[in-house]
């Protein structure tokens, strides 16, 4: 069983930065992937970024490459999403998700993930 708790959302102006945190708890994170998804009103949940816990291999959606950075702190069992150069279209509820997969890179489909946090709202004003 994995529990995920997000924090760090809020209101920010376009061009600003926000860092989200995902505190994770499990007996072991070996072969786990942790990912960030987001869902805007009226839209499907979409993959933002993912990281493989053991190797720190990362994967990003094209829409956030060069602006967002995912990282993990093994000592704190926490995954971060640093979001820079934010745009109004980044406004969404951001979710942390986890799965156990023997893959080399994180998967992008929401259905691939077994555990989810409660979400945190990020609103970018223009």
C-alpha cells in the first residue's frame, strides 16, 4: 500500500514559479514510478512528468519540457515538481500518482497508476 500527500499549490502570476511536493509512504519504493498528472475543468487527466524511483529516470510531457523539473529526495521519500515560467494554461488540479512497474521509464497513461493523492490546485493568473 502506498499513500501520497501533495502540497504546495496556490495562486501565482503568469511567468512565476511554484514547487509541488508529494510525500510518499510505502515499505519500499524499489521499481516504483512516481508521476504528476493534472486535470483542468472539462478536460481529461493528463500526464505531466514522471520519475523512476530507483534510477531517477525522468519523463516529461512536451507541453512542460524545459519549464518543469521533477526530482525526488530518497531520504524524505518525497517527489517534487518545480514549475517555472508558468502559463495560464497550466491551471489545473495537480495529482501525484504511483505504480509498481518493471519498466525503464515512467508510463504516461493515468490508468497505469494504482495509487493517487488527493490533488492540489494550481491557478495561474494572466
